[in-house]
C-alpha cells in the first residue's frame, strides 16, 4: 500500500482525481488459503466441504457463522490495472508470500503455537 501512496505522489499528474486499489497481483480462494496453511506447516491437506447450515452447526457460534458469511459474501477481488498503468505500480509480494510473512510473524511472536521447539 505504501508503494501506491508513494507512486501517487511521484506521479502526481496521473494520480490527481483518481482512486487506486493496492493489493497483490494474484488472488487466493479460501480453499487455496486452507490448503496453503496445511502445506506451510508441513501437513497433508485434509479439507472437506459442508453445506452452509451444517457448517454453521459444526462451527457452533451463530455470531462467528454470521461473520464468516459476510466475509465470504463481501470479499471482492479488485483490479490493480489502473495503478499499474498510471503509476507503474508493481506489487512487491504475491498473495501467498504476504500470507507466509504474516504467519511467520505470528509464529515468531508466539501468537500461533506450532508444537516445534
């Protein structure tokens, strides 16, 4: 995101009056994210799908079920083509690289326990 702000300043003429999306050039689905997390932690993916009402019962919390629904329903994919064209925006990391950096940070700070010593 900082790169888009910086490039908007350095490309002022092209940026004035425009709005830009800042994100990775690629995207990952919830299934892809779950699969990647299994692989990141050295596990074989064991993912199964449930019909929505069954998943909500499995989750057990109506509040969390609602949060999940709105996350899935409202999580859009946005285009960075305008930022690339007008500002020469080039994301530094892929979506999975960003996820890996965040998860590593959580592990390093003890926010995620891995069982490794």
